[in-house]
């Protein structure tokens, strides 16, 4: 009985540790939702090294604190203080096993790709990844530096 309990604890700790190992460290830039996890493939601690051409997964699990009928992904790359729009995916269609409208208190998983095109320059930029709704509420906003190679 006692051994089973100890094994269960070890499994739980391992699961938490593996989950945490996948998350990416980021700076929050004003998310209104409760953010449970943000992860960008192959990057735990930025600057994230991204190779051209590739697609990187961006997963966000969040619980909105306000309702919304539409969601838009906005990606901005800041290069030497100048903001450039980065073409990105849609919003509502990136919700895994869920659809808009967003409901308060419901946990969503957003799963998208960050496209890194071959024509992008090999430079370091700060990326802002935002999820904005039709009322200009920013449900999620993360800033993280990347180096394009
Ligand atoms: C993102 O989510 C997808 C689908 O659930 C999964 O296959 C992928 O491994 C995840 N990637 C990261 C970086 O968390």
C-alpha cells in the first residue's frame, strides 16, 4: 500500500517535471487570460534559435477572463526598436477541440505554427505573440527573443 503511494508520487513528479521541461520562459506583456502554459518547440529558455525554413509549434493553454466571439493572432517582430508584422495563423481555428466564442472560465488549448521563411534575414529579434479579440482585449501577450539562423 505504502509502496504504491510512493510510486504514484514518483509518477506525478515525473509528469510535472516533463511538462515543465517543455514550457518556454517568456515575458508577459499584458495577458488578460490566466495563462497555464506557453511553449515554443525546442526552446525552454530564450533566446530561441530558429532555423530557416521551418515551422515551430506554439502552444498556449489559457482560461479567458472575458468572453469573446472572435480571436485574432498578431505577431510582431521588433528589430532595433522598429516593429514589423510577422505573418501568422488565424485565431479561433487554432483552438484544439474547441471553437469560438470564448467562454469565461473554460480552459482552451491554442496550437499554431510560427512560420520561419527562407527569405527572412539571419538576425535576432524580439517577438510579441498576441491573441486579440473583436473588442481589442488582449487575452494573451508574450514577448520572447529569438535568433534566426
Ligand atoms: C503542441 O501541441 C501539439 C498538439 O497537441 C503537440 O503535438 C506538440 O508536440 C506541442 N508542441 C509543443 C512545443 O508543446
